[in-house]
């Protein structure tokens, strides 16, 4: 990276090629496999655009890990927004690739919120039960189910900022 | 396989786009902002002059503690800005020391001035017609310093917390301008300080934090 900052294209190509494998492994552990390549590309673009923030006095590993983590958190944030606004029981019959990715990420994030809210979100957003069905199953009123989903999603959004790498 | 090829192409494109680039260097920001501070103080002194009562102000310490509060706050905010400018957050505890000292001096002055805090003299000073200069110099001077340092530093950062960084940018340039203006201003009341110095600094901090939402995202 130090050589790349000086404009050494050969060193930069070697760095990006090796980094690509590391990033793919990093994201494979954290997101649905369909989203991995997009995140790898996003991270490479970010590395390129923000390479001046790398301090040559420090090692490169923690810096690129921080960049990758930032991209991952951004992805989680976008996923949660998507799940909250788009993914509901009207979309039951046409599950897209994005829905599958989103569900995969939300499943991992459910452990960040209290179990009752996590259960309701799992039933509504992941198993795609209707509000009435969830209401019957959990004993909460339909409006209370809606409120729990909304609050749970908000809590997850806030928790995303604090997520640890071992999620 | 198709997606993989896209990453190959992306790498090829990024490599061909590579140019030599100077990394962010902390000492350069210090130099840039110190020059801004000197220019600011120079303009204030050249156009408005040193405060008229400076012999008394030197004796009672106002010449020291008033610019000192803003100078320490500026140094503290600069240290935190440097901690937050790169993807890895490295906030060192001792970087809060200048801010703590500035707060301590402010508190000390509040205690010293407590008996006169709500006296007629103190409230009369709030009606000072020159207060508009205080507001406009801090907002105007701070705004110019912010625009310059934004281009020079902030737009090149990648902060883990862009909103805080933006707010600190506004706070820092506000304190910088206030340090310069405090050399001229002869109003030492703590109420005056809170209203006519605090408000523009707060405004600049809010502007910085709002700008960061659009301009410091990465």
C-alpha cells in the first residue's frame, strides 16, 4: 500500500488481487453469499477513493479491516431499511434474490435485540406470516405486533452501529 | 463467473486510474489551522485593534483566560478531529485534556463572577451594540476557515463517525475565530461569553454536523 500511494501500479495490482480473496472470505462469514461480490467491489472502490487516509506509519491490516467493516455496516443498514419498508406480506409470492439476502442478514442481527421482539420480527419478516397469524401465535394484539416490529427494526438499526465483527 | 470477471475489470480499472497521492498528514492540518488562526488574529488586530483596556486586562488575567478558553478548546477539538479522520478510530484519552482545561477555566470564571452574574451591569452588557461584530466575526471568520479546511482536509477523510467529525470541524473553527476576536473584545462577563461567543460556535457546529451528513459520507 505504501508503494501504491507513490503510484506503483504493479504493487497496487498485486495488493488488490490478494485483497480480493481476503475480502471475499471476510464477507462470506458475515453476509449472504449473493451479496459477497458486491461488497468486495464496494470495498475495493472505497480503498481506491480513500487511500490517502492510510497512515504509512501503521500497519495495513487494521486499516483495510476498518474499511471493510464500514462497508459491511452500510450494507446491514441498507438491508434493514429495505426489510422495514419493502419486505412485507404483500411480497409473499415473488421472493427476489435481494429478499433472500436481506432475510439472511436480518437473521444474524436478531440476536442484537430482546427475544420477544426478535421472535415477532422473525415470524413477520422471515417466515412471512401475516400480522393476524403472528398475533394469534404470540398472544399480542395486531397493533402491538406492528409496534414491536417497528421498534425492533429501529433497535436493530441502532445496534448495527455497534456491531462486533464476530456477529 | 460473470461477477468475478466484473471484479477483475474493476481491479484493472482501479490500477490504471492509480496516481501518486499524498496521505493525510496530521502536522499539515496543524500548520494550516495555525496559519488560519494567525491570519484571523492579525486581521482582528489590524482592523479593530487590541482591546482598549489591555493594561487592566493583563493585570486581572482577562487577557489570558478569555482567549485561553477558546485556544484550549480549539487544540482539544483539533486533536479529536485527527483521531476521527481515518477509518480506524484511535481516540486517546489525553486528547480530552485541553477541552477539560477549557471547561475548568470556564467553571472557575463562573464561580468568580457568580455574585455579579445577574447584576444590572452584567445584563446591560448583553445590550452592547458591538455584540453584532462578535457574532459576525466568529461566524464569518469561522465559516471561511471551515470552507478552507474542508477542502484541504475534511473532504479527504474517511471517518467512522462523520457527524461527530463535522460537528467538531464547526466547533474547532468557531473556537479559532473566537480566539482571534477575544484579543479585541473587552466584554468579560460569563453571560456575554455564553451568548455572543457560545451561540456562533454552536451554530458553526450544527452547520458542520449537517454538512457532514451529505459531504463526509463514504
